[in-house]
């Protein structure tokens, strides 16, 4: 027993604990290590948010310009007959004033946004109705549909053919009490209420399909141009275009698309996005469709062939309020200011340059943003294929 007690005493003497100083030193070292780990995590998290934000801006910016380019390049394409200077037989019964496919392309300049002018951020800015003085156009006769859009950002409307033209196999012109109609290939995809352009390449007609029914085993459709839809066709109207086996007429579906910067639900606190409104069944602007988020501003310049020279080259790029003849527009230059969707993508507000203005808070420059978003500008010049090749 005595020997056992001695062994226990020896073991207890050898098993001494940490002193208070050693404990404090170990705690400091542990906290220092933990702080380093937290800082590394926070830094990598910030870097990852920045990287992801820039990637999304790159993706959204390129997709936006690519989508707009496809639409702009086909502006004014309405089949074999160009509408420049052509008198089109319009059978529509009191179509809305905004139904203006004869222009091909229409633009409205946001007031006070000429290049070099300081513009405020679209964040937390309320939308404005388009029938106010916020948007102007330099040519008489252009009527903008009424909807709400982000101020300080331009608006453009593209008119053209929806899809490829189809062959018109027969035409009932409409004489006396006979309701005009025609038969066309089903590949055109004509549906009830569609607005159409029929052309034999010498004359053309604006019409609306009120009744569409298959004929000929389903390969063609009979389209009745009656008064049964809205706005419908004028009673006892007559189709001027003619068709034959040797010289067939063609038909295309009219498409009018408005592009603008708006906000989801039209709430001022929501982020801004690129929106579109397509031609509705009644000839007005249809419901808003959000296309690409993160578009803060869209600024557009129109390339005009002022002297109508044979080379058909651009003589000047001007905003829409200085375009007095949109028939002379052969290209447009679109600049998009993209911003990261989420705030806090970068640790501090970032300066940027857009439309000839530096936004860094310096004297004579625009204010530095109050948010912590990443911003980048995307610009592209797009030619109107149906005008750039000349007459």
C-alpha cells in the first residue's frame, strides 16, 4: 500500500497543468488564427461576389445586344415590297394611332439625355408615363403607345415581318357585298386577329385576319378579312394585291415591338430591366415582358444618310429628337449601362463612365453611385439590312 501511494504521488507531481500565462498565450494564438480564417473567408466571399457579378453583367450585356441586333437588323422588312414612299391600301377599320408599321423604325429620346449630359441612376426612381414630355421625337406624326417606363432612358419601336413570307394562292378582292379573303400557305402561321401585309411586289394591303380556316387538306388556310374582329376591316373593303401562278403574291405577319427600360411590377424599389411590348390583337402595345435584368439605362443614336448618296453611308449619328426623317435612318447605335442585380457586389462604390460622362463625384462629373454595385457599358452599332444596301 505504501508503494502504491508513492507511485500515485509521483504521477501527480509529473501531471502538472497549464499556468495562467500559458493559457492566455494559447487563447491569443487561437483567436489570432480564428481571425485570420474569418478574414480569408470574408475576402474570398467578396471576391466571389465580385466575380459572379461581373460574369452575370457580361452575360446579360452580350445577350441584350445580340437580341436587340437581331430585331433591329430586320426593321422595315415587310416582304418583297419596301414601304418607303409606297402608298399602302389600308383596309383596317380605324386602327389605333400608334399602329404605324410604315415607319419601319421609330425612336423616342428621353429628355435631357444627349451624350455628355449627366443622368441620375435608375435605382429607386419611379416610372413615368410615356405620354408626358419625358420622351420626344423629331419627326411629325409618330405616336408612342402609353405605358410606364424608367425616365432618362430611350425607347425604340421596331416594325417588321414576324417570320418568313408565305405564298398567297388565291385572292377574293371583295366587290359589292362580297367579303374580301385570300388563301395562303399554312407555313406563315396566320392566326385570328393577326395583322398582315399582302403584297404582289407592286402594291400592298394592310389587313387583319378575322377568320382563319384550313382548306386543301390542311396545306393552306382561308383568311377572311371581315369586320368580326377588333379593329377589323372596313365593310366592303377591297384588296388591291393580285396573285397568279406566274406572279404569286405573298403575305407576312406584321410585328411591332417596343424596347424600353422598366421595372418588375412597375415598383420604384425594384431593379431596372430591359422590357418589350409586342403588337397586341387590337393594334396597341401588348402587356410588358421582362427580358433581361440589370439594364440600368439605354441610350440610342440613329445613323442618318442625310444626303441620300449612292453609297448609302451614315453622315451623322443623332438622338431621336433630332431625327426629322426616320426613312433616312440606316443604322442605330445602342449603349446599355448594365449593373449587377445584387447590391454589395463590391466593398465600396465604383466609379464608371457612360455616354460621355464620368461618374466619380469629382467637380463637373456625375455623382459617385451610392450603392455597391458593379457597372459596365455595352455598345453596338447595328445596320438596318433593308436600308443599308441602298435602293
